[in-house]
């Protein structure tokens, strides 16, 4: 980094900081504590000093005792990769639309400990719709799809969960919008180990119906049958932590879906709030987005609806004005803003992440945008905005991964190839990343590089693209749970 | 023949006014960059001018220039920063940044903001070094003297910090 860049950055940013009234500095510098008074002060009797010292000690002790009760909240610091999405959104029973809900991954970089680390924020849609058409034959008689229902151990006690012994109870719980009911569609094997939704998968926080002693008599001992075509719920995810694996699994089960309309969703961020005094507290922010329909506009209202710690007066004041976001027309692509707190400390400035859903049949496409600008509302993302990370899944129109024809090269070798590449000539090869072999292509365009990592996971094809190979790789590594030390 | 008391005071007041006008904004922004809190920065600058006024009275013949004020401000900032604790400071700094930065669509300015934020994330002593050299534009010898180090050591330190910033910058891209 050049000294002149630093000089320029410092001057540009610091020189515009407003300066307080200079007269007050003058007045206070020459004020009552002028030199004569100080002279007299220096000649004060020793007992005055002793008395004041004692008073200071007593006062200090008193202040010390008071300070424990003061909790001055300074702001949130987001922790780790534990950002989670809450989908406990309304069950819209009256809607009868041919739409189901698209789960999406939002890989992005979270600044923790002042160093950027990759993280995944999942968004899973909830609402009413017909059950997805399964790609494979459902089960035995062809009239049933296999669905999984799990109960969160954190949302419901075991005795309560054990009462769930029949289909009508489940239907009732779903109708009551219990956030701890997880229900997903599946076809065939979910993981190599079998189709059982194991406790280990959800880290013991969920029980499957099988674990509850309720075994449905369809094809699979651990599955529950549900009549295909029933207008019912699709997915609800609890607001507890969910691992990437679990989300990939959820996404895969819903990969062939189409979304036709904006639907309510909510994000949950877990944040560490550090008070001026006392221990840091873990807080959960719930940012909810509800659809907005007026005249010919569609959009979302977003607002911070819950925080146990941070509902300070400032925050409440802000919350009185829910943000309105208008979706652009035509509704081919909707950019749904993810409202982050004002002081989101990514790269030291405001960070805006937008999600772009492409409603192509049988797939989805999510883009993350980073901008240094404050987002004005109502917001319409500029069409020229370049995403810094895009994840595409589902029916990809690009070439399918062909079988490996030669051994995969190392990441270092691949980087060398990219460095020696020429403008507009894509460099593509199989690259070994941890235990996986990925197809990576990078093309140096006049506007900058574009790196695309392509991989298959559980039978679905994914593409992660970014101007930064590092971002694309780290998002991929996280989706595949690869422990790669040096990217 | 010496000056009368009133004349001394008048002379000192003129010097103080000149310094407040000339150095006040510089010192305030410098203190803000160190403390990232406007009240604390205001306090530090105020204290600095109080000390300046006192010193004028104490050593009338001594030439107390901008370097003296910067030295005092730097020490006060480090003391104040230690009192607050680095973590708290970081949090406040980050939230202040959000309030201070104006909206900006210009990529060049955006890059400036990122560099700025990286500098602001440095440890207080490293930040102080960068601010003295790259914001206050002090000659290396003078900056080294304020930091209580040698010019050679300062050069090495600057180079190390710049490398670190570059690395962080590249990671963030």
C-alpha cells in the first residue's frame, strides 16, 4: 500500500469531521484556572490535599459500586458464523397459489475480530403453496410424497413432542404456526448413511417422528406420508442455529421450486453486545420483512422486531419508521434487502446486502452486493450493480460437469495458470480443494476477473461466482464443509 | 525593561489564539482519529490548550510550536485510550464511522474509506504512528521524537504497518 494512498484516505476522511467551537477552547484554557489561581493551588496546605485525597478515595469507591448497575450498550458485534434465519412466518391458510418456497443460501463475509470470515446466512421461505412435485417416484402407491417432520427440542419439551402421534396433530401444530415444527419434502436418500433424519444432523436439537415413536406406514420407516398436492405448509425452520449441512440439505430438498410472489420472511442475527461495563451478552435480532402491496407496487416492509438487549431508545426511534422497499418491475428479479444494523462493522462502513432471486423454473439464483453507499429508501437496486458473490443452484443451463479426464491440479498451480492468462481467455480446470475436486473457471475481463466454482452436491449442481476467487472458494468450502486452511 | 503583567497576558492570549486557530482543527481531528469519540477528543484538545496556556506562563521565552502541541495531544490520547480500553474504543470507533461517513458512490472514495477504516482498526500506537506521519505530515525525525524512538526504527515500523494494511486490504477485496 502506497504512502500517498494512505495520506489521501486519511485526509479525505478526517478533514471533513466537524470541529467544535474554537472560542470555547480559548475561554476554557484561559478560564478560572488561570496561572495565578494555579499558583495558589500549588501552595495549598498539605491537609487540604489529604482531605481531598480521602474524599476522592471514598468517592471512587462509591462510583465503583454504582458502576456495576450501569449498562451502557455501545453496539452489537456479530459473532462467528452463527447467523441464522428464522422462518417462523405466518401460515397463510387462505392462499391458494401455485407457488412453493425457495430456500436459499446467502454466503457473505462477516467481520469478526476485525478480520473477515465467510459465513452463510440462509433464507428459507415459508408460506402456503402446493407441495413440490418430486423428481422421483414418491412411494409405494405413487400417491404419496415423503415428507419429514422434526420437532425442535428447544421449542417443545419431549413430553409435548411425544403427544404428536398422528397426522391431524401435526396439521394442527402447523396451522398454529409453531416455529419448532420442521417439515421438509424429500425424495430418496438425503445422505449416504440413509434417509433417517438423525439427531446428529441437527446436533440433537431435533427429534424425528421416528424417535418419537410415531412410525408411519409408508415406504420408509422414518418417513411420514403426506398426500401430494395438498395445499399445506412447506418449511419452517426454527430460530436456532442451523449448520450449513442442514441448510444444504434443506435447499436440496426444495431445489426444484418456483416462487411467484413476495412472501414474508424474517432473519435472525445472533450478535454479541458489549456493554461498557460488565460482561458481553448474546442477543438475537429478528428482522422481519412483510410483503407490501399498494397500487401497482410490491415490496417489503422490514423492521427490527425483536432484540432482548438492544432495544435502546435510539433503536426504538428508528424502528418507528419501518423501511419500505419496492420491488422493481417486471418481477423477473426481485432484490430483497437484508436490513443490517447501521453500525454493521464490515470493512468499517455501512454494508448493504441485497438478495436477487431469479424466478427461473427449477432453480434459484442469489446474489450478494456490497456497497459503500447508504441505501436510500424506497430502494431499487441499480441494474448496473455487480454482485460480489452469486450462488446458483437447480437447473443450470451451463455445461454439466464432465467426468475427470486428467488428475486434478492443485490450487496453487491453478492460480499460476490464472496469473499468466490473457484477457477474455477463460482458464478452467479440475482443482483439488481439500478432499473434493471442483471445476473452476476464471476469466479476466476488461472490467475485472470473474471466478466460477462449479460443483455437485447430493445430485444437484451448484455454481458460486465472484470477482474474487477467494470469496467464491471460501463460500464453496463452507457449503461443502471443507476444512481448507490456505485458500 | 520587562513587560507588565497585562502586556504578558495580552501577548500570551495572542499566542494562544493563534495556536487555537492554526492547530485546533488539526489537533481535534487527530484526537478524534485516536479516540473516535467527539467528546473525548474535545476534552483532549481542551486539556492540551490548558497546558499550553500554563506553559506560556511558566516559560515565557520558550518557543512552543505545533510539535509541542502534537506531542501533548498524542500522550493525552494514549492515556485516554488506555483508560477506555481498546475493545470499547473499537466499538465506539466503528459506530462513529457509520455516522461520520457520508454516502458515497465514487469507487475511488470508497477505496479511501476502506483504507481509512483499516488504519482506524490498527492498535492505538500503530495508528498514532500513521497519523503523525501520514495525516499530520510530520518529518520522520519529528514524528520519531514524539514517539520516543529513532528515525530508522520508525521507518521500519511504517513499512511493517503498510505491509499489514496491504494484506488486510487484499483479503477484503
